[in-house]
C-alpha cells in the first residue's frame, strides 16, 4: 500500500527573495567582521605612501615656520630702515631750516645761527654726545669734586673726545659787569683745566631757561653731535652707561630722554618753584605737561637744532625743565622715560649696581641733587661708579 504525503510547493518568487536576502546579509557580515584580504604588498605600499605624505606635511610645516621667521626678520630690518630714513629726512629738514635761517639772518645783516662752520670759522667737530654741566661762579668746589670723581681730566678728557666722541664741558656765562673778578677767576680756571664752554649769557639763578637755550645754541654751533645733554654740577654721572643708553636710540629722530614727570603748577607766591604764569595751565591745582626733570636730560640733534634756530621766540617759564618741555609741545617728539637717569644715592644706586644694573645718574630728590655734594660725591662714586675703564670699553 502506497502512502502519499501532502507536499506544498514553494513559490519561485520566494526562493529568489531568500537568495537575495542571504547574499546581502553575507556581504554585510563579511565587511563588518572579516579582516581585509588585501595582499601584503598593497598594504606595505599604502603604509609607505601614508608615511611619505606625513613627512611631506611635516616638511611643509617646518618650511612654513622658517618662512615666518624670515618674514619677521625682514619686517624688523624694514622697521629699522624706516627709522633710519625718518631720521635722515628729519636731519635734512633741520639743515634746510638752518640754511634758511642763516640766509635770513645774513640778509638782515646779522650772523647765521647754524651752519657747517663754527663761529670761529673752523669746521664743526663731529661728536657722539656733547654734555654741558651747568655751573655757577660760586661752585668751584663742586667742579673740583666732579674732576676728582667721574669727569676725566687733561689728556684723558681730550682722548675721550677723540676716541669716543664724548665731549664734556662746564657751561657758564658772564657776569653783569664786564671783565669782573668773577670772569677772570673762570678764565684762570679754564687755563688750568681746559673744560669750560663760555656762553653769551648773563649769569643769574632766575635765568636758567635762557642759559639752557644759550647752551644748546652754542653747542650746536660748535659741535655736530648726535645728542646733547644737560646735567647739574651736583649730580653723579656714569659716562659709559650714559653713552650706551643714548646709543640705543640713535636711529630715532627727535628724541627727548630723561626722568619724565608732570608735577603740580604752584600758584602760591613765596614758595620754591612758584610759577607766575600758573593761569596758562588752566584751573588752580592743575599739573604741568610731561617733561624731564632738570637734573639731567638728553635731546637729539634735531631738537637741539630746533632750539638754536628758534631761540629768540621760545618762551621761558619760571622753571628751566618746564621751559624745555614746553618747547617741544606740538612737535613730533618721542618722550623716553629713562628711570636709570634718576637713581637715588646709596643704598639705591649701590643695590642696582650689585644687581648688574648700573645707574646713569644718581642724586637725592630731596635736594634736587646730591645733598652736600662736595663732601658726599666721592662716597657715591665709590659705591655706585661704573669703574674708570667703563667708558673706554663701552661699545656704542
């Protein structure tokens, strides 16, 4: 007896769908879990190519950094070149103004203020810096104290001028009486030391602003220097540090260097530093404009020439340092606040010297100079001096 089973046939369409589904699932399974069957040679080649690309990228990055550094160097050089060009243009402008002034003075029958020939008919001497030490007839002991400390004497003074271009002179005018005993005493001292610069100026305590103008005009007429410095005769100066400090700014035009301040305008009468023209500075209690303290400051050639050319019309205030600052108001002048030019006396300057930061100048603020400078300046020089050989080894 034959047994028959009920058989149900599967539709061909479902077979095709099952096959396609199995194929897709197999591909997904293979791509997700099966490791790449890429040949070893191709794998090595691919890794090598990736390394080469990485090296190329690193090389490009290195080159880019080098190029950036080169660009910064070029920018720095360009900036220095622009500063040098600016100074040259400024110098030419000042020389042009000086020539015009000389021509105008000559046409009026006067003598030229500025030229390449000094007043005695000889060519101007080239110098790096001309330093004028403000002194008075009664200050012989102060002058001698400087000669015994930081101011070279005799042949060394002349040698410093020739080798270093540093000119130092005591600046002084004349007495109100012609050929007085005071003038003869200075003539005798000059014959002994040869370190004076005589000014066409009548000496007087309240005429310091006029004396400052006379100094710059006389110095510019005699020396063709890069800088001109005024210093009081009761201040200790390290000449090597002063020259090195100025050298940092020699590429810039119209430089005004010192310890900048802007103190109160004193309207009260019978007080020291009283300003009779206080009303020009606004309301009572106002401060002065920015200016360098009068103990020591330096100006560049252009500014000294400007003072010399415009000497007759520059206004004089009661205080000499204020007057100088006022002459530069409205000009393109760079004010440089150099605190090393106003160090205190020991222990202040001594501590700085021990730390390797030798001061340019030292004095006591309470005395507007070194208190009892004749007796004390040797002590300051021993503690805060840069050493006798510093100015000769200084590079500038």
